[in-house]
């Protein structure tokens, strides 16, 4: 089968990410003697520089990883929680019924930096300087700006000039939109990371002690102080059309720390798949696998209407359960064992027929009837119960008052090293569209709080110190009990859907990683979006038209509200694989022409 680029093969190590500079920087860590965790962190910091419209320093991050030392798969949760002052009553008192998709009110504790420091401290090998130097160099000396970043800034020029001047000071140098493919610098962000590094090294001692000092500079030092002051003293316009201050404080920052967790997992045709828990959407992937386990997926062509239909209908059911049951399990009871069980999947499977469903159909689990009823009533109140809306793909970060709504997204990294360590990580948040840049730091805060509901009694209702239900969802998979795959993609609510298509094609159709990534992709927006303004499109199905006219006609006949996407426009998958004989593989999507895999 023709592929757009070769599947990378090697034995020393492989790195794949959504930007070639990040991939190269991660590979450089392996060459220096670092492991997969060093490489992943270095790549992540570079992505903050080169894809600022998709991820920033003040974002969040979940990772799923396998350690060759511990022989365990673990989840690293670096999803920060809501501030202590973030109550439903506080937002309602401002006249809001949804948390804005941009601005300071939508900020939670920025967790990504703490997550990377925790990973490096506990599992890495290299000094902190080695890991941070590529990102600092690109911030300080410049990197070739992606045309998409330039285009994004161009649509926000009036906002950055009139309302968010601190963002204009960074992203409109000389008052002009920076040109794509020309060098762009962010000196303020470089100085922030240089100061963190200087304070870390001044602490002396072991690499672990220095990394902890860097952590403290962020969460208990000058970074937290700058964020606290900015939220208290700045009124910024947001997607509500009004100006608000933020709720995040230095106390919120100091109180929080990342956590290691046991992943959620299911078995499927000889594979075991590991995901983050129900504080994110990871179990949607697992539920869908259990539903599909009763169908002969291998007998369906990998681009056939039958394949796309069955996967889509199973996804609709799993996403309906996401709305009804998923939330931070530290705050709400989530019946995950039931949702992932064989019996529950068998009952859900019976709902899939030859025609596309246009209903949101959560399962009803005993003891949760009132909660499910509130969820469905809330959707009707919010206007999500049936009418089509202009739902956005990815992670919408700004409904600008002075420009058309800009869609954000995120980034992804997969690494496997020669020792057998593997990691899949999906950093996001803190986009340049999220909120105004903090002048002393050179970057904005995140807008992840928009994933909360401002209605009581829902699993994802807002509460202080509660984690928002993130869409970020990296994946690790074992085959016959052995570590095999690390993969993921940007894409908000579409992340599980694009990953699932790739995984099923790899498992059932014998395709290699690049072949599985290159085939036409599809997704539905049938269910409520995680992101402001929380719209849904019942029965919707986007399909890359390269599946062919016959498949498109068949899907329309089955009742899908079909949206034809041009070829090579859907999804940004990357993946890495290892095998018993030590051969490593990696692949990256050609879509957007910037993701790359490397290895040797």
C-alpha cells in the first residue's frame, strides 16, 4: 500500500510528535543518553514554542507511560483543578450560565509544568538544563513561525490591539502580524524559563533536588506570584462579551501537585488498552471497544461504509455515557466497572442497527437515574437537545468580539527508547487565544474550566479543587501481555474517534502504523461539545471524501447527516510501536504537513 512517508524503523529509539522541531529535540535527548521520559519532556517544551496556538507553558497534560524499571503502566495526571473561589454561585452572580471559552474566568491551575518536572524527577536521566535548552533556544533565538500561527494571530489583531495589549506586545512585534516561515522570538518566555533554570541550579545538590527547585519556582515562587497578581488586577474581555478578573491565586498553585494513577483498561481481541480515568474522556475509547467486540470488524473493509457506520454508532453510545457519568472521581461516584463490563457492552451493542441514530442515548445504571435525568434536562435547557448548531471541531478557545471564532487544538508526543520505556502524552491549553499574555512571563493562562457545567447535580458540575473533564487522551496498548503501542492525536472531542479508527485498522486489517494513519478518517459531533458554547449536531458525521463516492452514498442512505471533508484534512495522529525482537516503529500524519516521526 502506498503511504505518504515511510514507517520509521529502528532499534535505538523513536520519537514522533506534531511538529518536526519537537521530534528532533526529543531525538536529541535520546542521543545524549536520555530516556523516553527526557525525550518526551524536551519535545513538549519545544511544542510550547513552535505551536503556541495549540499549547502553552500554562496548559495541562496527561500522560500514559510504561516504565521498563517498574514493569507497570501508569497515568501521570497533570490536569490542574478549579481555583478555590470557583463556585457555581460565583459565576452565576456574574450573570453567566456557561463558563466563557476564553479569558481569565476560564483558568484552572496550570498543571503541565508540574507534570513534566514530576516525570523528569522520578523517571528521567538527564540534567534539567539539557531538557530545557532546546525550548529556551527557540524562544530566545527564534524559530520559523508556522503559517497557521501567523494566520491565527492575523484574525486576532484587533483583539490583541484593543483589548489584550499584553498579547499584542508579544505576538504583534512592531504592531504587525509576524509572517509565516520567518523567525519569531518570545524573549519574555525565554527569560521566564532561564530564571527557573537559574533558580533550580542555584539550589545545588542532585538533579532531583534541582528539578524540585524548578517546580517550586513555578508553584510557590515568582511564576505563581505573577499569575496571582495578573488575575487580581486585570479585567480582560472574554467570550461572554464582558470583562472579568480571574479567580486563580498563588494559594491554589501551591496547594496542588500532580498525581500518579492506575489507568483504566479493557481487553480486546488479545490486546489490553490503557487510558486515563473518567476525569477525562479516555474510558470512551474503552467502552467503544467493548461494544465493537461483538461485531466482526475484520470482515469490514477499513474504509467501508459498514466499518465507519458501526464505529460511529458505538462511539455515539459511549459519548452519551460520558455526558451522563464521567467526572472527577475524587468528587463524584463514577460506575466505571459497570460501564466497562461485558454485560453492559452487550446491552449497548443491541442499540446499533443499520440506520444512524439521531438521539443522545446514555445507558441507565441502577442508582444513577436522577443524575442521568438531570443531564438530559440540562441539555434541553442549554439548547443542546436536538437542534443543529455550529459545533466546532477541536478545542474552541475564543469566540472573539472583534474577529471570527478561532479554533484551537492541541499537540501529541510518543516516545519509545532502547530500554523499553514508552510514553504517550497529550499536552494542551494555554493557547495564545486563551487569555491575555502575562507580561512578566511572556505567555497566557489556560481556559480548561470551560469544560465544567454551571448546573448542580451533574458529574462535571463546577466545584472548587475539582478537575475539569479533559478531552486529552493518550493511549498505551499491550498485545498478548507485552508492551506494544503508544499513540494519540490532538482534536478535542475527536481525539478518541481518530485514534480508534487507526487502532482498529492496525488490529483487524494488519496495516502498519503509517498505512493506518494515512487512510481516510471520520468523526461525529453528535453529542454535546466539551467546549464553549457546548453545541451538538445530532446525527452528524464528517468523513474525508477520499473514502469514495460509493461509501459516502451508503452512509447517507443509512441516515447520517453527512459532512464531506476534503482529503487530508481530518486528524493529526502519531504513533510508536515496539516488538519482541527489539524493532521499533513510528509514524506521523501528513495532514497539516508538520508532524514527523524520527528514529534510528
